[in-house]
């Protein structure tokens, strides 16, 4: 007799496919902010190395303005979220938390919708807290763009509509 083993943790099986709450989303967001900061540090290091190779004797570490720092952070986070949501439906933080972003039909977001959602999330992150007041566990971004963040521990990638 063969026994099928589910990849979904036993205690989580009842939540598979249901919309995620505020705590799991906040934890995933924290990880994603960490990934973004790590990417920005890597970009800064690569730029510094490039400048050093061009002029080793006159090298000084670059000191970008606060405006450049913010713009770079917004750009990197937006690209990261857009790419994640349009390819697998989850960022690294969402992968760790067993979450996936899906459209109205439960499918992956296409690039334009993933981009709009990423911009909305980056520009207005407080919209996430609407989950605490929503009976459907939907953020302001989810309500406006008709998306959902669901519990999904399965590795498979949903189809695109």
C-alpha cells in the first residue's frame, strides 16, 4: 500500500487556498524589504568596484543623495515584485510564508497587472493594513485591482489567464 505525502503542512491544510491575513503578509513583506536592501547593497558594491577599476588612484566611495537612494529602492522593489508575481506568483518572502498572489480567477498575474500592483504596494504600503478591517482578508490593493493573496504551499505555478 502506497501512501501519498502532501507537501502542505498538516496544520495548514485547512487554510490552503484561503486568503492570507495581516500577520503572514507583514512577515513576508519584512523579508522582501530585506531582499531589496540586500540587492541595493550589492548594486552599490558593484558600482563602487566599477568606479575603482576605472580610477584606482582617485577612487572615493560614491555618496548618492537621499533622493537617489529612495528612487533606487522604489525601482528595485517594484521590479522585484513585478517579476516575482508575474512568474511564480510569489516573492521570496511569500514563498517562505506559503503565500501566492493570484488574480480574480486564481491564476498568475500578467505583467501589466503585476506591475500596477507592485507600484500600488510600493507607493502606498499602508493599504496592506486594510486586511485587518476586511472580512475577506483583502488589502486596499487587492480590492482595487481585484487580486488576492492566498495560502499556497504547493510548488506548482498556476496557469495564466
